[in-house]
C-alpha cells in the first residue's frame, strides 16, 4: 500500500532467505521507474537501481531490465540486500512487453532466456465493418502508441515510440500519398494526439521543452506551419496528476480530459475554451473514470469507469450530468 504518487508495485519475486521481495516500481516517467527490495517484516522499501523489471539470478546476481531495452546484471548479496558491484550490460535490443518491461526470464541454474526485437512494431490499417483490412502505407512501420483520424477522415496523426520518448507524426490517410511528416519538436513526453474539429490542428499531451511531462494540452497545425500552441497550460489543468487523455467537442467549445493514472485515481475534467481560466472536475466520484468521448452533437459524454467493480462504459448527458446516466456495455 503505497502513498499516493509514489508509483505502482509490480512483478514480485521472493529473494532467497524468504524475508524480502524484489519488486518493480512504476514511476511517473521512465526515468523514475526503479527496482527495489520490499522487506516483509518491516514493510520497508529500499531502492536498488533505475529500471523497469528485475529478477534474482542464482547464485548471486541481480538482472535488471532498463528503459533503453538493455538487460544488465550486477553481483547481489541477498543476505544484506545490496548490490556488491556495478550494473553491467549483458545484451541490448530486448523486446518490450507489458508497461515497458523487458521480455526475459531466468531459472534456478542461472540460465537466462530473452527475446529481442520490437514486438510492438506494426502498420496502421483501414478496417471495414466486415473485418477486411487495407494497409495505409506499406513501409510505415513503427512502434505506435496511439493513432487519431481527422473528422473528415482524410488525415491521420500518430504518436510513435522512439527509445524512451514519443513523437507526433501526421500524414494523409489516402493510400499511396506522401510519407508521414514529424510534427513534434523538442516537447517533453508527447503522447495521445487528437484532431481539432476543423482537422487543421493536432492536439496532444505533453509539455514545452524542459517542463514536467503530461502537464499541458498542446497543438500544432496539421501542415507543419506556425509554432507550438499551448491550449491548456499546466496551472490551468487544475490537477497535480497531469493530463492523460483529451477529447474535443465537435463545435470546439469543450475539452474533456482525464487526469491520474497508475496507482493514482483517474478523474475526468472539462475546460470551456474562451471562457474557463482553469479546468474543473466533471466526473470525479471516487472510482477510476477514463477515456472521455463527447458525442458529435455535444449532448452526451461516454467514458469508462470501474464504479461497479469492473470496467464498464457509461453515457451521461453533457455538460449537465443530471439529465441521465446509462450503462451501455
């Protein structure tokens, strides 16, 4: 049970001796991911190294998967719970699996099995209602984090992972058209693009260069002209939890965005462009609410919530929530 904001715990492994767990702690950014020892008797957590996931390797080593897809090892004394030497790289280019962890396992005899390559690389495709697919561009192969389509269906934006960061790219959705063009330059931790209603701007989450990640809603023009626009600045977000998802109403009046993630409660905020000076909670009812989508006519909002004990999809009237609430999943 961690204090709010300290990160989720994951992948526990009992260390020889039975008094400690080797655990991973997801931070707010890759640089704050770490592996640590959790002492069962005292409940103390002692950080060991920066990394995403770790395993104890017999007869006395620590394996650490790091965000640059490198698997490293260091001599480790389970009795004292300390590394007795520096981390040294064993192999790089390992495949990422869940939440950035590297794909490796070890056995009691000290053998390590690992998978290399970019397991999440792929191509964007059109999919019909009958399930038929058409590749948007044959040689557009990336580690895609998110894609977005303009309201008229003619433009596509995507966030792609490059090492430990993401970039925003854009291209025409027509097959065989010009190659994708990069649209983010120097911003911090950009992610999750969406189009403005006119299709001329791409909105996304991030921060201006040097700022803390996921604190602003930014925009750049689709065609690459002009500069960076800050749609909602950090203090206007009205949440120390940062921005995680954003949706724009079809009339361009409202932004609905989700804050929180990991072990921090998720809530949905709204911001009325041209009127609000700070975002305000819309759906913040103690459960985890996420994935806001405003209906095309602007009268309803759909979102996910685990208020029943499992994730379901709800629809409510918008922006006044008192007109009705329905479970649709």
